[in-house]
């Protein structure tokens, strides 16, 4: 599959505002080029500047700040590009965001995956989980549950605060024999890890068919097979049949690592998916919107715990007794 790399020119001060706005329209996963970060890295890691190529330093320090995203080179990707263009048009005029000019580069999935690998390394999360890229060997000297992953183009490697918050909750609340529903599964990291921690079965859902395929491959790679793991493409906000199925089956743990607007959208019926006494984990919430999300969730859930990390929040809750 071919992908389009979309580069958005911005300013250092505008990175957080821009990435938050992109996440609010469903863009998940960014590559950020920022000369300020490079300068800080140089000062911290290379105090002996004479040993570093001066041409590389000049190139990096002169480079504009960019936020890069990737969309598929097909109709679905074109729809995303339309949404991105509309968003950027609405943001223009804010000097802190820079020019917001767009540039494009087409690349195939193999090239993207190879570029991605240099930034992704084994990662310990919580007390019991170790996320290991498929292409790297690593020590597991403290006996953690190892989730081996090849994320492809999907969201969910464990490096983002929202995923870490969810994994920490999955680790804390998963019991042997639990059933799991993963809404917005991305790479499948949450639901597959839950199975590795003792859950007996999981259903994973994503609007992106590519993410569903990747989740299935990751499950197989971790020995979580089709008899216990089901992944499907669909939009929970639009599919009444899907909502009816999940409300009928009910699950011990339902995880939704999405964005604030979607969590608000599913809050009226998400409690129906959770067994009485079960756990609902919602993440992908920027802390500035936590109160807004809480206002909707509290209509159907009793809040157990709120956690935050690096400007993001997760909410853990029980469905209200009926």
C-alpha cells in the first residue's frame, strides 16, 4: 500500500495546539521535526560539539518546525486530507501556529516501516508489561509479560501517554478469565496485552481496516489466536448492529483509547457494553477537556479513578447500578 506523508509547517509554540486539533479530527500519530528539540538533545548528549558534523548541525538548526502525518493513498486518505485542509484553514491567522503550509511526499508502506523502526525500542510499562518491537531482542530480567509488536501504520506502540495510561489500567484490573472489548484498537496493544495477562477472550474494533489487519497479525505473533481474539472494522457511533451485539454480549473490561469527542459520543451507550461490576477505561483525553468528558461519563458511570500523564488523562469507571 502507498502512503502520503503530509508535512505541516508550524512554529515551536504551535506544536501542542496543532497536534491536539489534529487528534480532535481523528489523526492519531505524528512525527515532529523541531530544531529546538535538536538543540536540547545536542546540549544534553553531545557536550563535545567538535566531534559532530557541523553541516548536520547547521541543517538541523535551520530546518523549519514541521508536524508530519501519514494518510493512505486512496479514497479514505483523500477524505482525511480534506478534513486536514479544512482544519488548517480554520486555524490560519493564529501567528503562534506559523504558516501551516502543506507539502506532500508519497512512500510505500515498506519504506515507512523501515523509517519507523529507528525510533521504536523496547519499553517497560507499569509493573508487569514489556513492549518489544518484533525486530529487536531484549532482556526481560524482571519476568514481565512481553507484548511483541510490529505496528505498521497503526496507532499504539506504548510510547504515547494515552496508551501507557490504558496499559497500566489493563494491568491493574485484568483478571484470569475476563472478556475484553477494545474500541479503537489500533495495533491491538490493549486487547492483546489483556489476553497475555489472563483474559480469556477479546474483541477489537477500529474504523481503519488496515489497523484491524495489523491487530490480527500482532495477535497471532503473540500466540493469541482466532479462537480467543476477534478483530473487526466498523464505526461504533454509526453501527446500531454493532452496538446491539456488544450490549447483548457485555464484557468485563471495555477500553476506549480514542479522542475526547468520540468518548463523549459513545458515553450514552458504552455502559451497556460493560458487565455490572466491570471496568470501563477511557483515554485519549487532553486534560483541558477532562471536565467536559467527565460531565458526560458521569451520567452512566460511577468514576473510580482518574489518572494523568504528560497532559493526557484516563478515566476508570463502573457502570451505574440499574
